[in-house]
C-alpha cells in the first residue's frame, strides 16, 4: 500500500513538473501584462507541430529544435501582443476598462489556431519517436519498481530550468527591471521613459518562448495533435491560479500539487473521480484565497 | 422625445421588422433542410440571449453556461422518462431547479471577477461534465451516466413535445425566443437593467449608490438560468437524445458565449443577430467542407471573434443597425433632423 | 408632408412585396417537391428512376467522425466506403438500374450527437440520398439512426456497438457489425479457449481462488457500456472484479492507473480506450512490468488503429489480445481481399484495418441492397435489406464482406446476427488470429501464461502488419 | 446640534502602514465641513471608512447614532449617505441622465419617476453638456458634476465630496462652490475634501486638518488659519501672511 502511494507520489511529482513547465509562460504573461492568455494551449500545440515538422522533414530532435522554434515563438508572442493586445490596451486608456475584451481576443485567437491546425493536419495522433521517449529510467529494488521515460524526467527538470531562467531575466537583468517596472505601474514606468508597449511585447514573447521550451519536452513523449493544446491549456489555467497568477514559483508549485493530487488521488478513488478532485481543489482555493498560494494579495 | 419619432413608428425599425418577418414567415416556404438551419439559428440565438442576460449586462465572462443548458435538458427529460411528466410542465420545474442551482453557484462565483470568474466557470463546467459522465445514479435518480438520455419516439404528440414536422418545433422555439427577447427588453428598461449596467461599468460606484451587487447579479443569474433551461428542454426534445459529453461540453459554452459577444453583449437583439450571422455560415461551412477541411467553421468562429473584439468591441449589433438605418435614410429620404433624434436613442 | 408620408408607405409596401416574392420564387421549386413529411421525400427520389432516359444517379450518404475524438478512425471508415463505391462504379454501377452511377455524399459528425443527427437530416432532406450509412460512434449513431427512421430512409449502422441501436424496433435501421454484447462474448470465449488449451493454467487459477479481472475504460458511453456488459457476463461465470476503473479521456500519464492495477494483481486486464489513451495506457503497463497471466485484452477502439502501432513499440503490445471487429485473416484467406489491401496501402499508406473493412462492407451492403431493389424507392430498398442474405464464400466477385463475417443476414430487429470479430494475439509482433475458428491462423495457439520476459520482449518482433507464416 | 456622523478612535492600517491613526471627530447635521491635509494624510481612507467600503482596524463609526462600523456600503446609501470619488467613476456606457437615474432608482422602481427626478437633478446641477452625451465623453468639470448629481439622486442626508474641484479652472470652481452652497441650503450635510485652501476656507463652516493620519487641528476657518500647528504642517507661512 505504502509502496504504491509513494510511487504514485513520485509519478505525480514528475507529471506535475511538466504541468508547471507549461504553466510558467502563462503566469509570466499575466504577471506583467495582466492578460489571461486563453491562447496559451494553442501556442503550446503550435510549437509541438513545429517540432514535429522539424523532426519529420529534417530529422531534428525537438531538444535541438528548441534553438529554432523558441525564437520563432518568441516573435510570434511579440507579434500577438503588438498586433492584437496593444491596440486594445491603447483603446481602453481613458475610457472605462473592459477587461473582458482581453479575455475574448485571446480566446478567439486560441480557437482559430487550434482549428487551423485541425484543418491542415487533421486530428491524427502523431508522435516523435526519439531516443528520450523510448528509453526508460528504471529503479528496481525488490518489489519496488520505479520506471519512467527519460523524456518525462527531462520535462520535470525543464520546469525548473525555465523557471530559474525566467526568474533570472526578470529579477537580475536590465530588461527585467523594465518588465518589473511596467508590471507594477505602467503609467509610472512610462513617465520614467520605459516603452511600456514594447516591454509588454517582450514579456509576452518571453512567456510564449517558455511554452515553446515546454512544448519541446512534451512532444518528446506525448502526442502531436491539434487538441493537445486544449487539454493542457485548461489545466495550465487551474495550475496558475492555484499557485498564484503571476508568480513563477507558484506556477511550478501549482503544477506539482496538481500532479500529486491526480496521481495519489487515483490510488484511493477512481481515476475519473480523481480528475474531478483537481477541479474541486481549484475552486476551493479560488473561494478561499483567490490570489493563489504564492500570489500577492489584492483584489480579484 | 419629439413628435416625428412618435408618428413614424417604422422609422429606423423597418429592417428590424423585416428581419422578424423573415424569421417568422420564411421557414414556412423552405425545405426541411433550411428549416433545420433556422431552428439552429434560433436555438443558439436563444442560448446566447440567455447568456447575455447575466454576462452581457453584468460584464463577466461565463464560459460554463452549457451547464445550465444541460440541467434544463436533463431535468425535464428525466421527468418525462421516469415520471411520465409532460415536458410542457417539466420544463418549468426544470427551469426553477436550474435557476436555484444558478443562484447557488453564482453566490461564490460572483465574488470573483475577470479571468478568475471565467476560469471558475470553465472548471465548474468540466466538473459537472465529468461528474455526470461517471455517475449512473445521483440521489437515487437514474441519470444513466455517459450513456445519456434517450427519448423514445412516440409519434406526433403535442403533450409529449414531439412533432412530425420541423416547422412546429420552429414555432415553439420562436415562442421561447420571443419570451426571452421580451424579458431582456424588460430588464434593459427597468431598474434591474440600469443597475446591472452600472455594476458592469463600475462596481464601486454602483455600490456607493446603494446597489446590492450580489443581489442584482444573482437575480440576473436566476433569470438567465431559468430561460436557458427552456433551451435545454427544447434541445432534448428536438434531438431526442441528451449526452453529457456534448451538452456539458466546454465547446458548447464557448460557442454560446462567442455568438452573444459577436452579436453584441448587453443589447436586446444582439445575440440573436449574432446567431443569424454565425450559425448559417458555420452550418454551410461544416456541411460543405466538414469532410475535406475539418475545423474550418470553428476557425471562422475564432477569426470572427478576434476581428469583432478589435474593430467592433460592442459587437456587430451597433454596426448592423447603423448600416440599415443609413440604408433607410437613403431609401426613404428622411431628413437630417430626424436622423439626429434617432441618434439620441442610442446610448 | 402628406404626400411624402404616402410615398414612404408605398415604398415600404413595394419593398416588402419584393422581399416576399423573392422568397417565394427562390423556394417555390424545391418546396413543391420537398414539402415536409415522408411521402413527398419518396416522390422526389423516385423521379430519376422513372422520368429520365440518361444514366440515373444513386446517392448514398455517409456520416463519419472526421473531426473530434475518433477522427482517425472515421477517416479510415470513409476511405473504405469511398473505395468500395469507386470499385462498384468501375464495374458498371447499379446494373439492375441500367448502370446507374453511385454518388457518395460524405459528412462529418464532429463526433457529436447533435451534429451527427443534423447531418443525417440533411442527407434525408436536402441531398435526398437513397440510403444512409454511419456513424461509428454509438453515441452519434443512436440519435442519428432515429432521424433516418423518422424520414423513412434506410440506415445502415456501421461501427456503433451499443446494443440498443437495434433493439428499438426501428424497421429502417440495420446494423451490419456486431453488438457490444457480441464483443464481450467473443472475448470471454477467447479466454475460455485459452483456459481449455492450457488446463494447467486453468487449474492454477482455480486453486488461487478463481479468475480475477480488472476493467479499465474511458468514461464514455462506449467504455462504460462495455464494462457493464463484461461485468454482467463475468458474474455469470463467477469471476471476481478486482478493479473497476473509469478514466477521463485525455490522460498524459497512466502510471497511477498502472500502479493500481499492479496492486490489484488481476489475471485478466480488459481495457477500452480510443487511440490516444490506448497508447499512453499500453506504454504505462509495459513500463511497470505488469504481466497478468491471462494477458491484456483490448475491446478494440484504439488498439485497432494504425496510429497506435506507430506510437507503440512491438515490445509494448507483444502478447496482448485484441478483439478486432473483423476477420484479420481475410487478406491471407482470400485473394480479392489481399488485392483490396494492397490497393489501400498504395492509396492511403496503410494496409486495411477493421475500420477500413467496416466502411467498405457497409457501402457494399448499401449498393447490393439497391441493386437487389432495382429502384431507388426506399420501401423497396428496405425490403431488399430485410431479405438481404449473403455468405462470405459467395463474395468472390461482389467483394461485399471484406470484414469476413461468415454471412450477412438481418434479424427482425435489423441486427446482423452473423457479425463477428476475431480475437487476436500479438506474437512476435504479428497478429495471430485465435478465435473463432474461421478466422484462426492455422498452426498457432495462444501464448498463456504470459511469460515474464521483459528483458528480451520484442527483440525478435516483426514490424506491425507483417503477414503471419501459416504453418 | 445633532451629529449626523461620529467617528470614535478610528484607526486603519494597511499592512504595516497606518493610514488613519486614532481619529475622532463628528459632523453636525446641516453643516458643511472641510477636510484638508497633505497628500497621503488619510482623507480618502476616512471617506472610505465612513461609506463602509472597508471597516476600520479599530474604533467605531456612528451614523445618526447608530453603529455602522461593520455595515455594508450599499446599506449606507439607503441610510442616506452618498459620496463622490476622487477619481471619477462615471457609468461610461450610459448617458449623463441615465447615470442620475441609477441613483434615483434607490427610492423608486418606476422608470418614468426615476427619469423625471434625474432630469430635475440635471437642471439643478446645471451641466454644460447635451443630455444625450455618453458619460465617458464629458469634460472634467462635467464629470465632477456627474459625480455630485448621481450622489444627489439618492436623496442623501450626508454627502461626502472627495476633491470635486480638483482639475477645474477658477470659473468652474466658483460654479461648484455655488452648487455646494445650494445643496447645503436644501438641507444636506456636506463633508468636503479639498486641496484649494482658499475655496475651502470660503465654503466651510468648520475645517479639520489631517496630518499623517491623525487630526491636527479642528475649528472654524479663521481659527485654523491662525493655528501655528496648521501653518507649520500644512498651510505654510505664505498662506498665513496672505491672509
């Protein structure tokens, strides 16, 4: 009994790390621009398709493909902010705030991207059969057997690498100073000579680049399929809110909690009931402390 | 309010009246296949109008409204199947239960705003879907889990809400839509409507004027759930099958919301207009290209959404009515003075 | 002022009249032939048969899930059905109707019940097809077939296994493929075969307190239906259920489920998943070295999909049992089936699967029924279907039963009682037919108990789709 | 004279920051009181506590003798307390008159009645814009007036005005002062936050100076103007000299 719970806990942690890696970008984008990017899942899916194309056409492993895809997604993120969100922010200045429009535009964008890929690729489940997905890490001590794909372990550590990188960029660089300034008070930052919209675009780009890295790890062991985005997109939201919107460690912590609850929960109740558990956990959290576990207080 | 406006009732409304006439009369003369599209237009228009009552006026984005649609469908159908109760009665019971459920759900949810509210509604929708899919029985009621509810065909029976031809279904739906539009209109022109618009604009200021935020939001929620439950009953009776995977789906919720938003949230006719625009397009695209280019119609949904938010943040309602008004002036040559008085009516 | 008002009123009236006439003139033509209710619909369709001298056209409507959860499967159905029609047209169309060409109208159900039934309605009303074929998913087929019943249009159900589809007394609905209860019965029969082949294993199980099984299934109509029937049947045999695990579709890791199974330690695992979950589940079982002595039994679904075998390595599915919804030995038993398989590979890049064969057979049954009726009168087609009786051995020219059912004959409910699948086991990566005997690969027996050879498993495996060496 | 609102030892802390520190004071019915002090002195925080936007950390608030420390914001409006906001909060989707109607609906359900009252207030306030103008298209001064009018529409007994004259030119300020006087004459008690010392000195009967969250001086305009503490902390020597 204890064995299986312990193992479930470890599997949950591993899975949670991957969730966290995906959710990080979302958290950063919200923290800086206050935009809830409903197109996050779609961006993830888009990146996995780019890896898939690179792999099937040129045989490039997604871990290598990172070098190509991450910049592409970074610019895609910047373009999204510049072309779609900034015009809305500019329009809203001075008039009454309508935060719904920011939700809607990303929702529409996500819907469009998801279905565009459905149109192009159909809904086949594609896989990228690399070495990392085929080789397993196995620890066997008597009855105790822990085994998982290397790709999953890499995804777990990727969460921390992405997290630390983002944290470093935001807290330790000149660019980060601007980002922090803008996220705290956009008008004051503008007065101090920070190009607010450019900084927003960079932050959005960073968030999307982060999801591209997570996409590389995911595409190593999961499917490449247009609906993958929706699956992880919804989860990412729950995770980010649980951990605290805008908090980098919060996103990872939220991911780990989700993974563990799903996995350990399934040992005691049926799996489908356990997937309800995560939703319930999310809603309880929201009603008790809407700012999330590690989020800063404030009105929601 | 000047005299010309009163004497010319038709002024500025001619195309609206024409539109209503088309919706009322044309389905009589078209093939069943076109009637189906008309039914879908009104069905989605109805759902979007109900969504609009709470979300359009209060300004929060609910992405879980399919839950209430499903509640209506399930309760009235279960009453029919297990209680042999006519859907005409059952739908009112369903409506009351759904409204009560809406209030219970709304109580904690309305404490949240913006993305938090939207995400909670998504979570709620998924939660209910998974719950229904995995439970055969709830409180001793046989909800039949993932199998869904299947209505047996009994022939053309008014009492059982079953008709041989589409046109009868259509006119039943017309009645539902008319009631919903009327309710929306009444709300918009009453204290409730003013309060909701105030809450949407600025909750703090609204509260300082003595508006009980939660109370009025919940009233709107109750009305919205009450009405959308009728749409649910209609869905069940029309398709004669309710499956949790579809009716509680996230896609359904998003579709309802998108139609209302494209049409124009917070307006009386906007959601219906949105359905008139989007449903025929998507039906056409999915019929024509569904086999070759799956997802095309949903892609169009997404693109429309982005364009509307960017260029017509109020929805197409304002632009469409504006266009038809201009057209009217051109055709009928109304003078400029009148035009000004018309402009006054717009907020 | 007064004249102006009058003028306006006049214009209004004229505009409205124009609109009204516009509507009428647009719709007058179809309205005359397509007025609602069924007798008008038959009127419209009899037109080509009676009134024209040029080659008439016969229309068959298809609704498959081309998007949504089971899209990959629906695509294969569609491929098969279109290939069947192509072949029929090349052979001169419907001969009894003077070589009428067959036209296929294909719609996407989006794996959604309401869309599916709307599409069937469109087929019945707008396209005026003579027969409707679909829709794979039980949840879609169920309401969709009712629409066909309402429009008195013959409906050939293919793929949907829900028992109730042909248990409603609908005279216009015919199901070529098997019911869910047949699926389960076949699997249980397969297990019985294993036990009778190896009495020592059976004795071991008996001494350990009887057979235990675990059910893992996606929490949808199909999955839970299958689990329910399995449980009912297993209860009759006195087997013990040690795990009943519904799983929400779309899992990215099934290790927790694997742990649970390991703890429950069943003799048999039965799972029903579509492609994505089937892949993740199979990988997790293998990684966790779960080795039930009577093996892992899949109801089909994802395990019959080519995509599954591209994603999983042979070691991962080695020794697993699959209930295939067709006779897997068809391409080895019949030359014509082998040729169709080759053509399919040349065109679509895969050898025929159960889904392709199902699509093919359903289309062929529809064509044969129209051929037998000799007219597009729906009543006649219905009668032809009711009297439909074709045996596998008679298909050398007509190629109807690509699925390998011994016979197609519908009972009073419209169910083809001869529909059967095959229980296969992967041995060295090759599909070995085990049961029923007509589909068994000669010279093979099931490998039971499953050897504990994780270190070497799959090292000699041949690629998926390799023809077994018939001993 | 009767006191309409009374604060007893009210303290408000935001985290480590003490915004209002042990403040006690009262406003008499029918009077017009000014609340001044440097930025960050806690004026708006006091307003927010009086209108029950948030409760004080400690201390008590009495409105017409009733303890309202933990009352809800909306209930205060029904009791007769209305306020304006420093940063104007018009209902941008509505016209000016409709804004007033929202206030008027507090005492009526009838739309026609509300509209009539709103139009009366519109005349009373003397807005400079057209009736149909959307509220978010108005000028600064009209927005300030909109705030006042909307509050007035709830038929208050106590009106809290938070810097309604900020951002207005001298001419407009004069207009607003007149409006305030008119409101006071109609029987409404006024509590005014303002930065323009000259205006407030001429308008108010009593003035309270807040400094770092605590009450520094309280008294008539002339008393305050000559108080050395007030001069050193807020008014400055110049003002004293100029007087």
